[in-house]
C-alpha cells in the first residue's frame, strides 16, 4: 500500500535517535513502529472512519455521460505529450484502439526532440515545495465527485469496456482516506528526520481496468501530494481514458496553484520509453502489468513496484448455489479483464453438465451501457470469437465460453486475458484431500 519510493537511511529510526536522545529514550524510539508499516498497530488504526458516497448518483451520471459522448472528441483532441502544462504536437500521428482493438481516437507521438525535452525535465525538475497534501486532497475530492467522476468512469467504460467502474470509484474514495493518513504518518516521520522520501520523478505505467483507482488516485495523487513528480506513460491500447483524466488533473492543478511540472503525460513509442528508462535508473516505477512486462522494465528501472496478474485458482470443497455464482462471477468478471479473475477452479466430482449450468446465466452484451444500466459486471461482449486449442470445448448454453476438464491440475496454464475461458480440475471426493 505504500505508493511512493522511500529512500531510507541506513537505519531510519536508529539514525534519527543516535545523536540527540539519551540511551533510554533511544531504545524506546527504535522500538516504535511507524504507522505506515504494514500490519502494525498504527497501520491498523488508520482504517477507521472511511467516507461513503452515493453510488446511484455515480451510476446515473456515468450513464448520462456515455449516452451523450461525442466519439469525434477523441479525434479532435488527440492523445499527446503534455509537459509543464503545454501540449507538444507535430510528431507522428496514429490511431488509438480500445481493449478489443477497435479504433477509437487519435494520438500524436512525441518527436525525438520532444522526448529529449521530457528527459531533460525529468533530470532537472525540482518541485517548488514538497507538501501538496491540502491542494491534492481538494483535487481528489473534486475529481472523484460528480460531474467529473461520471466523466472518468464513462471514459474508462468506453475505452476499456469496464462494465462497473462505479464500484472502483467507491473503493477509491474509501482507500484514499486510509492512504492519505498513511502519507501523513510518513511525512511526519520525514519532518522528524527518521526517513527521507526520494523525490525523483516516478514513472506511472497505467493499468486499463483500474486506472481511476490504482493509477489516478494511488500512483499519481498520493505521490504528488508528498512532492514526488510523476510521468504518466501512454499505452499501445486503451490509452485514451488515462490521458483524459490527466487533462482534468492538470486543469484542477492550475486552479489549486500546484506547479504544473509535477505532472507530465508522455505520448511515446517503445523506443523513446526505453531510452528514458535507461537514463533514469534512480527513478521509481509503478506498473500494474504482466510478469513479462514487469521483468522487462526492471532491467532498466530496478526500483519498480509492480502488481502482476494471474492466472488465479479457486478451490472449493463442495458445490453449492453460492459457490456456483462465485465461480461464474469470478471467471467472467469484466469479461475477464481483471487481475483478480478466476482462470482455474478445483471442484470435486464436477461434471460437464454442472459446468454448463454454472455459466448458463451469463449475459451477453453488445455495449457497455447495457451493463451500466443493469448494474452488471460479468457480461460477455458479443461479436468475438475465441480459439483455445483442441483440448477445450464450447459450452452448449454459452458457446462463447470455452472450458477444459481434467482430474488433475494442468501443468501449464495461459491467463487468456479478456477471453471467457476456464479450466476445471475435478478430482473425486475421495482423492480430494490435503497432504
């Protein structure tokens, strides 16, 4: 949960005590665990008093935004590099695509000269102050409230096909209150000389399915409020919605007097990205991605903090209606565009007919608006064909869903991101036991 790189001294708490405190007080200070340390008593105390919000109003505002959305707007205002609040254009023009590869807008990739400007900014920029907590928290409140919340949820729904971005924003509001308190405890520790917060600009590798929570709130705003500049990186798909919240954030920063050098949006190709990574090994990086991408980035940015995806396994000792519903929701959540989604489940004595009955109620949708209006989150998008190989079968009741059954778990398994595919391990009840 620590959304920033801590440049700890050799022994932060001890270092702060050795020169000014008597020996008895030094021992007490060393024994004190900072409140931002995971699972400490102080950490636990930060969870009380989480805010609530009107999810129905969020949903209504999102539906209205999606219904009135002008598709031409993502062409007229293309994704582009924004440095010190200024748009950099003139580079290569290309089209952007959504989560399923459908064209949905335009992008201007930075020229090599502009990429050098971004690198120079990263290497030389120093924030005018390090405590932006008050300003960023007012911005936080604005951007996660209506009407802006409906806009960022709607953009994510249109770009990624997120069926339930409302719950994500509700969770962000609840988590933000906790993470702000964690930041307060960390900042207090820095003021007291116990730690030093590294303020090299942080690279933000956005994740499509939780961009409003993990990227905008946790990776970007929590860093910025403690004076850590951020560089938001474009993606090769679903890059529209995070560019749009970057523009909203920059506009709010102007109104709050936050220095615009704190946030850079870098519209770049892979070569430019790699070059900047290699030039900034001291910078932290926050990526939510595949294991392969995280491993690749770590070669150039050793201070990467990465949350990777599945495949995930669910194990149940008995089959009940509640378990059936949980299996269906988890395997199809956001058309399996979520890192917590189930890819493989273990169900003793399961049969092919049982698997068909599990997934039979799964709705098929043509547009994200259908799920938004129905309060759904686990529908399958129509119009796609999936081929997983000869070992897999299509379900009779839902031919788009493919499954594979065996009495023992597979030796290897592919996550099959955004595909309705599931592996079932069905041992006999007699064989199903722990050793």
